[in-house]
C-alpha cells in the first residue's frame, strides 16, 4: 500500500486548526456564569432578542448570497470554445427588487432596534433600588443609597460584592476614582463605562436567584484581570435579611442569609 505524503506545513496547519477548535469549544457552555446567551434578567433578555433579530436575517442573507454565487460560478463557468457571452445592460425588475427588498428589511430591523434603545436608555421603574457603584484600581464598592440600608454608624451600607433583590429594577450610579473602568454583569445586562469626573447610569434586574459573575470590561492597568465581583440575586425578603446581616457583622465570612 502506498502512503500519501503530507508536507510539514500541511500537518502544522491541521494541528493548529484542531488545537484552535478545542480551545474555542472550551470557551464556555450555555450554562456558564458569563454567557450572554442564557440571560437571567429582562434587560439582558431584550438585548439578546435584539441581537437575534439582526443575526438571523443576516445569516439567511449570507447563505442565500453565497449559495447563489456558488451556483452561478459553477453553472455558468466559462467552457472551452465559449465566446464572449451576450452583453446585457440593466434589468428594471431586478433593480427595483433589490432596492425595495433591503429597504423593507432595514425598516423591519429599525423598528425593534429603536424601540429597545429608547426603552433601555430610559428610566427604570419608580420603585427601583438605588446603588452607587464606585470603581477604582482594582476593586469595586457598592453603596446602597436607599435610606433603609444603613451600616452600624448610620451611613449608607457599602459592600465589596453586589447583592440585589430579584424582580425589582436596580438603578445604578457609576463613578470611578482614578481611570476609566467598565461595569459588566453579562447575564444581566451589557457593559457601561465608569468614568472619573462624571456619573454614568445603567439599570437592570434579575428574574431568578443566583450568583452571577461580573467584571471590569475596560483594560484599566496591571490588576485589571482581577477586577471581578459577584452579583448575588436573592428573594426580596432574603435580600433585606442579607443586608441587615452584613450591616451587623460584615461580609467576611458571608452571612448565611446572603446565600441564594
Ligand atoms: Cu477596571
């Protein structure tokens, strides 16, 4: 039997592709802590819906266009003995068709996009919980600005990790003490920059209890990778008990009331 010879470059290319495929496959699963494809809040769900509304038609068009191109390349390829094909200029039906169809498609995409942008850029519900987020190299602090959440000294309670009640909007004021950071809890909402010298706002909510990973999403220096935090979403009564326990005894060790 004759063995086929592969060049070193070919073997190296195949090896790189296999390793890359394995690495990419290891990037996460649907259930993982930071997967935006399995949202745990209304804002993240709306953002995912919008992404899919745009992605699905784009993929259908991509397959259609490349499929048609491939068919035309093969079916009408030049064969031996072919002369110059018949020269055609313009086709009114086609011209009108490929002007009107994209217009309808773009209008169809614009309506849900603009509606979502207005809704998510607006204000949260009136009963939203206020939280002031303070970012600095390289950690986060969360101050609960509603008067019922005070520490032992009567000041707004401040925590190192974030605790929120489920099914209630959380209204965040974002402030940075040094450089630009970015506040991001992937399963609950998209990113929002946190800038020194100005207060940015974002709101979101959680619709299920759990611990969701968050992190700084703007490279802010040598400790950036460690600038992470957890968002613990609790039933409202448990949330109140958790903050009361932290006010009394601190976060370390974590009070049992704060475990979902
Ligand atoms: Cu940062």
